[in-house]
């Protein structure tokens, strides 16, 4: 008696096989956990609200491509701090600075940028400009740590405790100092620029 093959089963098997080979999520290490902190205390309330919404949107659009998963915990593998400030509330000039840490060490640091009459999307885009490189370097760093731990286990040697990322106060030296310096310079320049005041 000839064997009868259900064509629908053949199609389903083919689709499952195709997904197994084409999906980037299969056969890869889990995504890097990332915590993104926004510091925007000097922005007007409406501008800050727009920046917060834009940050959520840009992160959601980038996480899959960058192999990240955004978490609320500050003990995430990758910690990104984005600072957006307005040194002079009467002038539409903003300063953006960001820094990324992995396992407590600075992984990537963005240059402080000034931005004139920028939209919320532009401000967030400038703040997250370091994210692709930081995410890629975090994956490499994790692979190196995993490989090192495997070697330690084989040799029987001990390893010290994992460094915890600094709390919010610890980031002053990383980013806020630079933002304050640029803000002071920009504020001093704008004090005599009446044409830049917002009416």
C-alpha cells in the first residue's frame, strides 16, 4: 500500500524549518539587559514629557535590532544615562550628553552636544547615538566574561565578586560634570544674546 503524504503537513514542516534557519533570535545568546536613565530636570514640563515619550518610542524601535531588552532594574548588564538640559530657560539651546557602562565600567561615552531649537526626536536621537556601539561592545564584553569564567572553572581558581554599577550619584563624575561645564559656557554666551530669547 503506497504511503500517503499530507501536503499540509509537508508545508508546515517546511515553514518550521525555514523559521528555524532564518529567525535571528534562534540559536543566539539571549539579549543584553539594558537600563536607560533619562536626566532632564532642567527642561520645561511639556518638553520633558515629549522627550520621555520619544525615548520610549526610539528604544522600542531599536531593541530588536540591537539585541537588547530594556529593564527597570539598575542592575542591568548595560546601563545608559542620557542627560538633556536647557542651560538658559529663555533660550532654545539644549545640551545633550550620554554615557554607557557595562559591569560598572565606562563602555562608551558620547561627546556633549549643543542643539539649537531641536525637537524631542532630535534630542533623544542625539542622546541615544551611543547605543548601537555600546550594545555591540556589551555583547563582546559578555562573551569575554563568559569565556573567562569558563577558564576559571576549569582551572579551579576563584573569582572576585562582580562589580555593581554606581547609583545615580555615582554618575556625576561621568556625565553631569561635563554637562554642567558645557551648560555654564553656553549660558554665559547666551546671557548677552537677546535675539535668542523665547517670547
